[in-house]
C-alpha cells in the first residue's frame, strides 16, 4: 500500500480502466466488493489474533497491567479523571505490543522491537502463526503511533488522513472512527499497511479538536530540530525512536481536554465574582465621588436611568466601572471592570476577580473616606455560581432570549450587531495569541508552522460558531473574511 494519497476518482468521473463509462457504472462496484471482502477477512483475522494475545497476556502478565498503565501514562499517579476502561482501545495495544517493564529503568521504550507480551508470545507460538498473523504482529510492532489529521471522511467507510509529523498522506478503511471524525479533527493512531488496503490498527478514544494542532506542531518542531543535527528528515520509520515523546504529547492533550478550563477575565485574572457592600451616609455624595470611575460617560448620562424621590433627591443609581480601551481586544472602546449600585444608604460594588476587588475597595476608601463603611465582601467561584443556578427561575432567561430575538428582527439592529461582531472577529488578526508564541495571526502566517496553526484555529472558531448559544440569534461571523485578511484559502469542501 503506498504511503501517499492519490487523487480520488469521483463516482461520475470516467473510469480509469479506459472503458469510457462512468466510474460508478464500471469498476467501482467490483472494487468496492473486493475491498469489502478483503477488509472483512483481514479485520476478522486481526481481531482473532488480538483476542488470543489478550488471553495470553492475562495468563502470563495479568498482575502487571497496573504497572503497564502507569508506564503508559508516564506517571505513578495518572489523572483520576482518566478511567483506564475508557483508554483501553489505545492502552491495550501499548500493553500487548510495546510495553517493556524495564523501559523506565532503561530510559526508553520497546517500540520497534516488540514489548514483553509480544516477545513471549512469539517464542511460544511462532511455529503456529500464519503469514497473515505474522504480518499483523509486524505492523503492530514496527509502525509508529502518530497524530493524523482528517482530510476527508466518508462516514462508515473510509478516511483520508495526513500524518502531521511527517506530512505523509494515506487513505484508510475505517468503519467506526469515520462516523465521528470530520475534516480537521486529529486522532492519535497507528496505521497498518495490509495487502490491498490500509487500516487503523489502533486509535485513541478521544477526538482531538483542531485548536490542539498547535501542540503537535510544537512537537514536530522539536523533533525536526533534534534530527537536523544528524542530517536526516523526519520520516514515518524514524518516528519509532520518538514514540515516548509522541505519547507524552498525546497525554498532555488528553489531560488538558479532561481538565475544566481556567476561566479568566480580560485582564487574565482568575474569574471569582466579588460583591462588596458598604453603608454610606448620602447617595448623592457617593455618586458625585464615584461617577468619575465611569470613564468616558457624563454624570448626566449616568443619571438618565436613576431613581429620585418626589423632592428630586437621588434614591438609586447603577453604573459601570470603566476604563478606556482593552489591552487584549483593540477594537473595544472601553472595558467594563465592574458595576456599582448606590441605593439610599448602601453601596454594592461587583467585580469578577480578587485583584479588581482590591483596586475598587481602595478607590472607594480614597474617594469616600469615613463616609463609606465596609460591611462585608462575598466571593464566589464559577463552580459555586453554577451550584446556585438551578435555584434561579428559568423564565427570565427565556424572556431575555425572546426579547433578543425580537430586537434582531429589526433590520437596522441586526445590521449593527452583525457589523460589531465582524469587527471584533477581524480585529483578532492583529492581537497577540499565546498559542502563536505571543505573535499576532498576521505575523504568524509568515512561516509555514504558524500558518498551519492559524488555519486550525480558524477552523475551530468556525465550528464553535455552529453551536447553539455561542452567538446571538442566527448571526454568525464571516470567518472566510478573516482568512482573506490573512491571504489564507478556505478549507476544501
């Protein structure tokens, strides 16, 4: 089986045999039937061999499975959120074909030579193995486990994939993973080259999203730098010696996907809602002292929604604590740092981080002095806020959504929301992005690695836009407009 991907003959294309007929009316049916039979026969034989190896391993090495699991995870204490049973489809091939109990002491794995289970099995059964079984064992032992990007997928049939580390492309017959993986997804897997076809010998249970491609490209840069000293190219055969580095990258990605995201505000501080409560002497005095914190807004504007008693005395007012611009999003005119509510003899300020709470408390003390007495501060993490959410009534959220939909029916409102969203999205090309090493996307696309990461990030952004609730109503940003700003082509259909 060739390791490169050739252009695929379409169903309505002329048949390659030269008959002049359409491919679907000529050789396609015969080739599909022959391929199906070959795949079914070889899959049944490989599954039977795997079952036999599992029984053999259980008898000879059953007590050492936990040791192998620790070695696979490169840790004596794998993440508790990762259950071994969910990882069996990638861990068991490691245990059967690659695990060596002395690998940690040696500082290297048994990749390419066969693990202890396979070596013992060959010693006992070599004379009774068929040629097909020997081929399966050879592929399982000698082929690298790498990161493959899906180029196209025919669900339930096959996938065209590219090895991100070497660039090699191949089409594999894959009935299961092809149902869930789609263009741009990444899988940690091993390809077996069998007579007449290629299959996935094993693959990890998780679908790696496009935005994690940066991790794999970082690994590729490291490996290329390592072999450059030896005047060699990074090839599929050469990946075997770097199996531990590759698996470590997989484990880092897997663990990151299992770890809840660290929520931060626009300053990069951990998200913790703080509510500061004060007793004040006068609502009007408090407003006069704190109104300048709403940078860019006049006092008259702030008082437009305020409440007054019959004598015209201020009773209640709410306004945002603002600062000009935003260091992360250049298109923003200002940043909301918190909110302040003044009501008769009380003042309540809310911010979303500990640092902002400290800053605002200092501002209130400086501006109001002894006329504001701090009574309490309540802090809540996002997790605590989620626990409280079921006790909230569902109807306000429903009404808010309906109100938003009504607003978006106005063509002028819809146009402004769309323009604002698009402006925000396009501003991203000149913002520094951590995954790009602190470079902007416009800077990153100047080299091939950076370009590849930017393309993956845009694909992931495009996908998330398809999820309900990410953007208001059915408004979506034009990601292809961002691609045009960066001189990138849209992904192939």
